[in-house]
């Protein structure tokens, strides 16, 4: 199947998942609102204070997010993530509406900048909560990669539509009007999120939920600090955030000092990121699940090189193309990087780790915004593009061997996850829940003639057959082979075993303990219904 066909296929599969569809559309509305606000704030800042004001606005918008996100993100692990998303979306909409009022009631730059900080916090918190909820909504590793790819696609679309809308509006209307349009987009996101329900999420343990806020935050920091693979990915993402902050300022400076264009071109040049993002997202949707670190590194290289090349021929048309290349690289980098983190980091601390990631990234964006003003002041606009563009390629080449090692060590779960995924009644479960179950499977080798379960015994485990052959006897005889499963009746109905299962050849089984099995079956309404239907089907022919 060609790449366009595969892209359409994975997006179609994603659209059939009601919850993923709504949460992704809400993300699209949110990122569009964020970019509308970003362009309006940048133009407003440049008009009131020039390049230093643009850098200051960027710092104010991102620094609070960097400080608050790692702490506020703990709420996404303690409370229902879909409700957390609705809450921060509504706060963001309120801040954008207040920004419009501050503009119309006196063009108060202090209030507009401060409210920009609130918008930055809510936008930053939306990201880790979104990325943490996806594994609880996706039902397979492929669907999770598709969801991350759709997130990147919609980010590209929002990065295109948002700046284009803002570019047109700031050309014909005041920034206050643009702030109101952004607020309306966020309110539509909240309405979409109201229909999202997460079932069967693996909850944190009682000890974890009883822990204080400081310890909850510390768990996220410990995970990043103690796992070298996570530490490396997070560090590179933070570096990318720094370059992103520099680019935000360089776009504004380039428009007014290098390209000689009008204020609307700030929106159009920013929209080029979105065009490239859409192109890159189609590639990201077809990433192979087992090898993600090397594509992550390649994307980082192409995140920086085009920025440096802008200095060679500083005109708007060339810059539009090169910025689009950056946008394409950003899509691949996001999908590969966040899928790696979702795969490595335990679900119970995932929101905290992602909150820390986005806190660091947004802090780096803020620092980059300030650093870019110093670089421009020190060496001029053209040299600034070269310096900023060289950062990520240099860092990536330094750690290239470590990225290759990650691809060797971090593989998508194979045998155990495949066995869980092969049980029809587990099909509605999210990939996070399936990986949780897969991690708890116990391998049981059995020899020919060995009895695995016996009629009348109490049920303590659910079994899946990896390889070999077994005989199932309960008045009639049947066989079980690779991919089959047994033992669910005694667990679901809480009755003694209804069949005897004996290995006829050397076999390898994987068992799930009673408590883990029942937690999966009873924690999700669709799985519970499928389990009951399976038991009824088993009883009809009286085979197990």
C-alpha cells in the first residue's frame, strides 16, 4: 500500500473511534486558537515596543507555563483527564476574552502581556493531558501512532489556519477582535471535549493517590532523571523548544528588517509552518512502530538547517518554503518523540512526565525568545538565523549513537501484547490497558501430559497459548493451540473450573492472575459485555 493510501487508512480507522475523534478535533480547535492569539500578541507587542517587546511578550507567555506546568500537570494523574482538559480550555478562553477587553478598554499592554502568560499556561497544560489521555483511548499500538500522527496533522492544520486567519484579521481589524476569535475557537474545543469519556483506565494505586502534591511532582522529575533514554529525549525536546522560541522572534524580525514586508506577513510566514506540518504529518502517520529514535534525530536536524539557509537568500518567498520544511520536521519529531515517551514512561506518572516535558519546552521557548533578541542585537538578523539554525543539527550529531541505541532497546511490545490483542473480548481496551496486562503476564512452560487446570478446581488464572497444543475436556474433547485462550469462565462467573486442560505437546502458556484479569474485564463496560457473551457462547456447546 502506498504512503497516501496508508495515511488515509490510518486516519479512517482513527475516525471510527468516537473518543479519539472528539479529542483530536478539540486539539485542532485549541491549537488554532493558540496560533491566532500568538500572531495577534506578536503584532501588538511589536507595535508598542519593537523587537525587545516581542521577546518580552514571548518570555511572559512561556515562563509561567514552564514554572506551573510540572506542578499543575499532576492534576491530570489524580483526576479524570477529560475533565481536566475541559477545565483548562475554559480558563484559556476566559483569558483570551479578558485580553480583548484589556485592549478595547485602553490598550493596556501590561494586562495583555500578563493574560498572555495565562494563555501560555493553559496551552502548555493541554498538551501533556492530551498526550497522556491518548493511550487510554487508542486500542492498539498502530492506533496510538495514528493518534499521535493525527495530533501532529491537526497541529499543522491549526498552525496553518490560525496564523492565516490572524494575518487577515490583523490587516483589517484590531488585535482585540483577533483575541475574541481565538476565544470562540477554544470554546468550541471545550464543547467537543464534553463528549469524551475514558473507560477502563488503569488507575493509580492507593499509595500514589494519597501522596502529597510535592511527592507527585517529584515522581515525574525522578522518572526523567533516572531513566537515561527519557532524559535524552526530554533534553532534545527542550533544545528544540529553545530554537522554536528563537524562531518566533526571528520570524517577526525577518518580516520587518530582512524581507521588508507588512505585518500580515508575520501570519503568513507562521502559516508556512502549518503547511509543512501537514506534509510532515502524512509521513509521521506511516512511521514504523519499532524504530522511532533515528527518525526523531533526523527530524531535529531538519528543524535547524532550513533556518540557517534563510540567511543565504533573505527574501519572503524562499523563507516561506524553508519554514515549511521546519514545519514538516516538527511533525515527525513530535510523533516519534512523544510515542517513545508514551511507550517508555509508566501510565501512572505519564501526565506528570509530559507536564515536565512541556514545562521545560515552554521555558526553553521563553528563553529562546529573549536569547534571539540578544543575538540579533549582537550580530544582526542574518547571522542570527545562521547561529540559531546550527544548534539542533550540532546537538543531534553529538548524541546520534545514543539515539541508535534507543532504537535497539525500545521496541514496541511484541509477543505478550500480541497475545492480549488476540483475545477478542479485550479488543475494546485501550493500548495503555493492554500493555498494563501484557506486563503482568507470567510465562508458564508445560510438558506433554501435564494438567494445567482440572474440572472442579478454583479459578485463579486466565491462560493464553503462545505455542504448543492442549486438549480441553468437559464431556467432549477439543484442542487449543497458538492464539487460543481458556480459564475465563471460572473467573467471570466465580465458579469452579468447568473443564480439564492437558498439554498434548510441549507448550508455552502465558497466564494473567485473577485480580488483573477481573480488573480489566470489570473496569470497561464493553469488555464486560464481551466477556459475558463469550461465557454464554462457551456454555452452549459445552466445550469448556
